[in-house]
């Protein structure tokens, strides 16, 4: 059930601005897990990493999971094709895709200070 809590937390953060704002300044997986736990979504750093790996198809660690997740979210929104999909098209390989909602959220950017 904890892996499901990761997905539910990400979806909640997408809809609840207060969660989104808390995540905006955090690049550390442990911080995201603490914020999730305080919001009622219990999961471990390893479970978060596992869901991120499954989402972005890349090996991550607790040290880089949030950064890789946010980077992949930005790339997904940019319309760029990933290397694996590009190779499939160039090589003529038939690939089957299952359409599903993305697990990415848009994290608010911290306000910049004007001097």
C-alpha cells in the first residue's frame, strides 16, 4: 500500500497548493517523505525511489530521486522525445505504449528576491 501512497501524495500535491509550496524548496527525498507523512501519506524513501524509477525509467538513489523526478517532469513537459523512443523510431522497432496519466506534478518555484 505504501507505493500507492507515493502516487496519492503526488496527486494530492498537484491539487493542494500548501503541499506544493512545502515541496518547492526541497530537493531531498527525506524532506519529501517527512512532508508526505505529515500530510497523512506514509511511505519510505526506498518506496519513493522505486516509484520514481518506474515513472522515469532510470535508476535513482535517495540522494538524487527528487532532482531526477523534477528534471524528468520538466523534460516531459517540453515535448522532447526520450532516447529510447527515438531509437525505436529510427530503428523501425514496433513499440506498444499504454496511455496513462503522468505522475508528474508542477512544483511551485520559490519567490526570487529583488535587490
